[in-house]
C-alpha cells in the first residue's frame, strides 16, 4: 500500500512509521511521499535522509484553498497513493478534499477524543488537571479532530508530572500506537458501520 505522510514540523511520528516499516512490524506499507506545508520543517531533511520524495506546498503560494488542495490531489494521484497519513500536519482540509478520499485519511491526536480537540490538546488536558489522558488515531471527516476512532490508549498523569514530562509520555505512546493503527487499516482488520468503527481484529 502506497502511503503519503503529511507533516509540518519535526516529523517524529514520520520517523516512527519509517522505523516500523523497516523493522517489519508494519509490513505491506511503503511511504511514497511526504507532503509538507512548511519549508523550514525538520521533517523535510528527515525525508531526504530516508530517500523519500517530498511535495512542498506552501498555502500562501496558491490563489485559494481550492487551488492549494488541487495541487496536492494531482500529486497524490500521480504517485498512486492509497492512504493519507496526517502526522502533525497543521492545516485542515476542506470537506471536498476529504470526500475525495473516503476512509483513506487518518490522523493522530494527542488526547482522548472527543475531549481536548485542537492544536494545544496536551496543554489543555494538563491545565484542566486530568488524571488520565492519552492518544487517539482516527479516520478524518469534514470536522476538526472528528471521525471514526481506530485506536485509543491512555496515559496516566501523575501528581509530580510537569507539562514537559506529559508531552514526552504522549509522544512516546504516539510512536507506538500509530504504526499499530496503520497495520489494522492496511490489513483491513477494521469493521466500519456508518461513522463508527464497530470491530477490530488484532
């Protein structure tokens, strides 16, 4: 299965997926393309190290959102991409873009959805004082941080934990959970009814 990973920053989840493919724990997957909207992102250099092609698309270089997304769609079709994997991509797609790839866009979120949506989920959970938070991998729909949940795992927040400690816990779990979720999708071990994943066979 040809995968395109979308990332805007350091690319730690990108690297975790690359490692899982290389060590055989995520078989049947091939990263054919990195899509990045930030020319200064570390993930671009990491993609070069792994000899993975990169599509750099800066939103401000395009007339509107439609032309921005159309450029991405054209490249995805040219590369024959089967699955879009969002890994710290800091832009929302339009409903039209999402409809173009039904059940083919996956995202990872550093909280237990539907709680703490948005880009500051770890800090929001920490500031709220939760005792348990976690990570969610889900299919993407037209709403922000929404769609059928594939996997969720929890992280316990200890009284002595700082925000930095919690961030490390969350990111460590992300790097484990994302390859697991991708494996379920690639091996077609999910049963989906309407907007819900109703069965998972590991």
